[in-house]
C-alpha cells in the first residue's frame, strides 16, 4: 500500500502542510499497528502551480506534474488538505483535481481536511470538499478535519474534541478503509484483455 497527501498551502512554513504531515503520520502509525508498512509522500501543489496552469492551457502535463498525478491516482489512500479561500477550497487545489481523470479516484479512501484563520469557515469541509470527492466517487472517511488558528495547541473542551483527537480519529478511519480494500489485481496484458472481451460477446 502507498499513502499520498496533497497539500495546497502557499506559504513556507505552512499550517496546511503541517496538518497534512500530522494526518499522514496518524494514518501511517495506525497501519503500522496493524502490521502494514506503508510508504508515504506529500505532493506540494505550490511547487507545481506553474505546471498546473500550463497543463490547463496546453493539455500536456510536464513530467513533474505527470508524476504527481500518477502518485495520486495510484495511491491506496489519499489525504487532501487545502487552505480556505473565499469560503471554499483554493483555486490551485481545484485546478489540480480538475486534471485528475474523473474515474481515477473511484472507491479510493480519501481523508479531507482544511485550514483557516477562524473556526467560522469549518463548514467548507461539508459544502465544498465532501461534494467534490463524492462527485469523483471516492470513499471519503466520516471524520473531516478543520484546523483554525486557535486549534493548534488546543486540547478541546467538554463539548468538542481537540485537534489532536480529531487527527487520530480521522487517521484511524482512513487506515481502516485502506486495510479493508481488496488487493489490486495485476493488470491484464492486451491479449488476455482481448480474450476476455471476446468471451463476453453474445452471438444469439
């Protein structure tokens, strides 16, 4: 299995990248506890901004962007984190996923997350991110994680779990979905695929 995180943070250092790192660590630790050794990678969209724009115009991805798209589509689990811009995901985040084949994320376990300056933007997870990945037919985990500025270092209260607890819960849900997925079958060669198509034909 392989776990990929996509971070759409624009600054360095970035709270969006920090949240992506915390989530990928949580899921990886949970998978390790189940006996799975999972390589991980973080795709930083800020480093691919020019390539994304060029691809939208030309239709041809440069090699670095093509490698990032392949990493996302071939991953067994995906974590996506965006900063909130104008009450929604960032334009760079949306532009990158506009380049993904609409069928490439079907059934793929996805954990959605976002960062923002205030907790008032937390519903972006439900009115923007979850519908986007539902449209792509991904298997979005129940717990989405939003981190406002005041959430960092907060342990929560009697009514609300703190950020660390939400990260652990979401990472555990993603790990469970990844571990439950059946092994991917080896791709058929052209001859085998043709034989299968012929066998499925009906001549009556």
